[in-house]
């Protein structure tokens, strides 16, 4: 059951509901959104019904939810949400392109990739500083030094930054640099991490576990929402199937299915799903056509020398093809490409040691 508070509800109205639910032996989870607060109730639904919560001041609605996730469902929030990342919207009406290197290697490489991302029509920069690699011998990322590079490149380009966080202990550190926290496919059911990002004051990009059903994915989002953070973007990045021609199988139907079940925006990762450069553009077109709210794409100035996922990184001519697609296809389908924010004049500082010829 979910209690939807009216926009004018006061803190004491919210507290009164929480106290009533606690006194009835239940638990109340308060989620404060931009325009309204909702309270998710866990416990005996019949007993909550007897409380007649709708009659209390500040309560706009009380909704019984039949799906196992509540706060992220469309049953309690019928309109699809728009999430903003450093001022950039992701949600209905827009196509938001997020692009950047799979992993931050150097300041030069990251800035060059960010410039490529801008050329491709991106309004948000991606890049991993903490890399959850399948092999313990593979490059694990630059850690905080990588986060510093991302922050410098944001200052230079104006692009807000999304980067992965892999454990609860580093959520504060990553939050102090990033505009959005990414939870990767391998971490989708790391419940301690989900709770930690749920308590952080940053939007979250939640990738679908490669072996997870759509319901499990939405339950993972519910863990985040339950801690008070409803600024979540879902990302379909391919699932494990018997097919070996591609790295993963892009589950294109997950987009409309998740959008029908949940109010959260849904984007597609055509790079990690196909795992092949030649598939990125066709899968990006499919993402726009199926109604995805955005795409997240790997780009690299020298894919052959990339420390991670070079096979799927776009470069050169492919960037121009992606830009053309992003500039034309969304309009045909009644949407607009989200524009990139402008850098704050004077605030920009070239990352140390940057080779200006690369940009
Ligand atoms: C990534 O986006 O860098 C990444 C590791 O993706 P995934 O978690 O989908 O494999
Ligand atoms: Mn990668």
C-alpha cells in the first residue's frame, strides 16, 4: 500500500502517517520526490485499511498495489517520470544520449572521448573509474584519480557525469564527484549497495542484471526507492541467452514492458549488449524506435589501444553516423534530442597534462 501526500502536505502531516503505521505494527518508508512525497507501507494491508488514512490532513490518495514493487510501479504513479542529471532531463518526450569511454584511462583520452560524445549528440558523459571486471587480472580502473579526471572534463565540457559505484563503502566518495551513480549488471542484486545509493542524494542508473527478470530488476529499483531515492533510470544492457554471436542478447521488449510496469525512464546500452562496434548503430536505432528514453554508448579515441571493451567503442565515421541518427530519428517519432548543457564560462580548467591537439 502507498500513501500519496498532497503537494502542500507538511512535515507533521507526514510524521503523523508514519506514527500511525508504526503504531499499527507496520513499517513506513518515506520517499521525497521533487513535487510530492509518497509513503510506502509494509505490513498487514487489512490493518492499514482500518486506519482510514485517506481522511488525514495532507493525504491525497491511498493506493493498494498488486505488484510486488510499489514505489516504482505505475499503479501508484501513473505518469512516467522525468529524472534530471545535472540539469539534463531523461524521460518521456526526449531522447537523451549518454556517451563516453568504457573506462577512464588518462585525462587526454577522457577529454577526447567527451568531445566525441558531444559530437555524437550526447548531453551526459559516461566513464568508469571503478571497474567490476570478470577477471581479477584485468584493469580495475583508476579509482579516485579517475573520478578527478571526470570532474575536470565536466568542468571543461559542461557535461554531467555518470560513473559506476561498486560497493557501499565508496558511495560517498563517488557521489562527491559524480552527477549520477551507476549500478552495473554484476551489482544489480547487491542489496547493501542498492540501499546505500538509495540513501545518497544523487540520481541512479540501474543496469539490468544479465541474468535478471524484469520483475527482479524492478525489485532492485524498489530497494533504492524504499530508501527515499526515486531518481532512478533503468538501463537494459543485454541478458545471457544461448546465443554466442553477440556478447549478450539485447532484450528490446524489456523497454515497453518496463515502461508499462514502472514510471521510471528506461534507456538502452547498445554497446555492452551487442559487444560489437558494427551493432551499436542498428541497436541504437532500434532503441529509439521502441521508445527508449535514451541510449548509453561507449566511444574511444583509439579503440585498438583501449584498456577495456575496445571492440564495442565507436570512433571516427561511426560517431558522425550516430550523431545523424540522434539528430533525425527521434523527431520522426515525436521526440527531441536532449541538448547538451553549456560549460560555465571561466570555471573550466584543462586537466593537468592535457594535449590540446586531441580536442
Ligand atoms: C559499463 O557500463 O561500464 C559496464 C561495466 O556495464 P555493465 O554493468 O552493463 O556490464
Ligand atoms: Mn564496458
